[in-house]
C-alpha cells in the first residue's frame, strides 16, 4: 500500500465521482484518512513511479505485461510527402496532433483544422519547429485554419477558403470527435452533438472538399472510427434511422457514441463504393489517452497509468499508428476498417479487421441508407 499526503490538487482526485467512475473501474482504489491518501492498488509500475516521484514515497508494484500494439512500417514512416496537401480535423491535440506532426515531418503541407484558432496555431508551430530542426532543414509545413466541425457554416467557410488557397487535396483525415456526452445536446445545426460532430460534420466537409480531392492523382480519406462502433460500454452500435437525434427515444451517451462511430465506418465504406478513385478507409486507433477523456489534471497524474492497464489504453504516438498506416500504406483495401489490435476484449482488431470482429450492422444497405439520410440532413449531395 502507498500512502501519500493530500494536497489541494490531489484532493480533487478523491472526489466521489472520480473514485467511483474511474479509479475503481480501473482497479485503482484509494481510501482517505484525514490528510493522507492510502492507495490500495497500483496496477502499473508507471503509476508507482509517477506518484513516488511527485510525493517522495515508496511502494510495491506489479508487472503489467507486454504490449501487442501494432506499428506502421518504417518504410511508410520514411516516405517523402513533399508536395502532398493534407487536412486533419481536430489536429490540435491527441491523435490528430500526432498525425500532423508526423506527416509534416515527412514533407507534407498540413492544414490543422481546429475550432479554436489559437490552439491550432500552437499545434502548427510545434509541427514547423520540428521540421526546422531536421537535418538539412524540413520540407513540410503546417498551418492552422478555423474549423468547427459541428457547425455547417464553419465547415462551408473552411472548404471555400481551402479551395481558394490550395490547388488540390491529397489526404483528408476526418479525425475530430467527441465521446459519451452525458446529456443530450444539439449542434448549431440542430443535430445530436455526437452524431453531428463525429459524422454529419465530416460528411459535409468531405463532400465540399470533393472537387479538391478529385484534383489529386491519389486522393485518400481516412475516417476515425472506434471499436465502440460495435458495443460501447454495453450499448450496441445501431443507427436509428427513424430517430437519429434522440428526439423521442431516451438519450444515452454511450448509445449515441456507438451510433456515431458506426456511422464513421459506414460512411468510409460507402464513399469507397461511390468514388472508387478515392481510397477511403476507417480506423480504430486503439483506446488512446486523448482529449476525448475530460479529466482534471490532478486526476490524470494517477489515472493515466491506471487507464493504460485497466482499459489497455495507449499513448497518442502508439494510437496514431493505425491512422498513419491508413494515411501512408500502399497496401490498403478500399472501404475496409482497420483496427489497432489492443482492446479490452483482446486481440480482436486487424489491418484490415475481419467481418466476424465487426458489428453485424455493418452492411451495404445500412451504408446506403446512412448516405441518403446524411444528404437530406446536410443538403450536401455528392
């Protein structure tokens, strides 16, 4: 057992909602006695080292075991992308930022699409600083542009500005997303927030950028989906075509998330069918530490290693490997779903993932119906 003094910051971690919903779930239990916290279970050496370093304590740890994370090939990660134009939505943090960093490092011109311009500019500056530090000087670059994927007017403005300033688009990474919004909220366009952000916004963006994609000799679209397209915390991934926005049915955050992630997968599949000249695939990055998980900083001191163990969560660089494989590999099967191997259920993923490991609702009929419904909702027909 590890005993640490409770500071004002650590006290936040002791709040019941975090110990109940996160710490106990990840096999990390804490008992509070006065101004001391007794950490009863330390599932990872990483957790022990972080807490010990911060609070000058000692502890006993257990071995986490080996990782089975898949990585993009060295050949793909060393390709020269000079002259390639890339758009990454949600490129200011997590997987999106890691994607921007790597692609700009390899010579691409990367547009960081971000709701908050300052956050996007900071990410772009990091990308540019990285390329400048490369031996011989970097060829790639990054630039931030405002893009609120949940607002059709913002999506339209982004597409118009991009088309005026760039002659083509080689790669679109539909990365931005939100997860498990606890109460029903609507986007600026009146859509349920997760479906509107994760799918509808990207459907519109892809359609509006289609002329630019068609000007590329090898256009590609990568849609970030999730293993939760199948089951999200016990909630089955189903698209309710009669009530996609939870107007009449009871709202549940995980049900809405699973629906949106299933939509990402079906959209990529249908895009490949309708536009075979465009390589279109969907990807599950793995269960990654990212801004999808909104925890206060003090909680993350303890939570990050515990989440890695309990949920098999992986760092952004490990998680970006599936995205990078889909962005860079010449061996993709068009329309397929690529999933990082690591998952709570074991080694169910694959590059690409076989049908038996996917939701039975992944059908051509559902993909067609989703497309037609999305056209009706967005008025973007392509």
